[in-house]
């Protein structure tokens, strides 16, 4: 089978190569999936150079999530049949023609979604759901601001917040991305996250500020977000794409009565397995009902993995990039 293999950790993906490998055999409790589409996520890029908290033993195949068909069942697996259409992942291993994962790591593919959409919606929408619903306690009618809204996770947060009945202010770094955001999901406002954006936010909210802020950017964006959040608001820390981990003086949350909440969707599910299953069921139900619409920016052959990685590295993608093994 074709697979992308990471033999060495190196900058510029110097340790990665497309390789022919034996088709893996599922062990007890595992399933083998014929991968029809695998999404590219930023942690995949970081893992190729050892810059992510998860450091798989080398060599390994990157890829957090996939969509495909059950191809073989390991001993003791029940509830699945050969040919079942599924989605899932196991933190790495998806960028190959076949992937072996624990049976518990797959679930039924939403019928409304294509292979490409199905492969690209799980990680992003689960992160958005845990952030907005579990950590942010978002109520219908509350205002949400999404930073980095054109990225895979940010775009999911915009879509989900709209589905949950929240007015959305979306920020993006370029005019091209802002135009795409407006066309795809029609947030109530689309603005640049340039210095001074708090004035636009205050104008939009009548001076009250935003109830929930979804921030995968950090740095200066986080700093200014503390100045336009509503009393009792929730500032959700999702990541630090800007490269700078910000700090906040605790007198700010005290005076303005807001909370700073860290979001780790995967760890949330591992700590609270029953809640984790409920969260996955919730996003699957939203997809099945057509209430959320994942957006795929580009679909590429696995042989073009470097181009796909580059789209994320250069922040070009609006939504997700998908590889076809």
C-alpha cells in the first residue's frame, strides 16, 4: 500500500517520503479501514519535526482523521461489517491506503457528507463543540467572536456557532479569506484582527462586548480580546498560531468578570469518556441533520502531500485540505 512515512524528524519535511508498505493486519479489537480520504491538520505538520506534544515512535505515518470503508475485522470485534462506511482516527496513521485502528476509534459516516467532507469534519467540529458548548457554555443569542476564522477549526467554530443560534463576528488575516468567510457562512460581521479591532467589536455589540471569544491565535489578538469581552464572558484558549503565548494580569478577569478557559478537545474526551462519546454523537447528529456544513478547501492525491502541507504552513487554506490515498 502507499503511505506517507516519517523516518526522521526534520524541518521542511525532510524526513518524510511516500513509501510502499505491507498492508497491515488488524489485531484483537482492531479494524482495518480502506482509507478513501484523510484530512491534513496542523498537528500532523508539527509531528513531522517533533514539535507536537505527541511524539510517535519512528517510523510512523501521520494523519489524525480519515473516512473510508471497513476492510477487515480483528478478533473479538462486533458491531461492524466489511464494507461499512466509517469515519475516525487514532492520533496518527491516516495518510495511507489502509489504516488499522481500535474498533472504538471509528463511527458511522454521516450519509449527507462526501468522503472528503467526512474525513475533514471530526477534529475541527469536535474542537469547536467542546470549546463553545462544554467550555464556553454558549446560550442561544449570545454573541461569539471567532479568531482565525478561515482555518479548519475556526471555520468549524463559525459554522457551529451559527447552527447554535449565536450572532458571529469572524476575524481573518486577509481580504481574500474575509471574502470567502462571508460567502461560505455569512457571519453577522467579518473583520480584520488588526490592532484596534476592539472598537469595531464594541460598535457591533453596542458597547457591551462579546460573550464568547474563540481564540486559536493568541499573541496580540488575545491581548486585545480581553478589552472587548463582555462582563461574564468566556475567553476560550484554543491555541497559539501567532507563535506567542500571551499572559493576562488577573486584575483584568476580576474587574471585567470574565473567565479564561483552556480547550483541549481530545484530552476532554480522554478524561471524561462518556462526555466524549456524547460530544461525538452531537456533532454527528448535527451533520446528519444538515445543520453544519464542513468546507473542503482542496482535495489532492496522496502523492501531492507536500503541496497540501504547504497550504496549511502558509495559511492559505480556507477550511480543510484533504488527501486521497
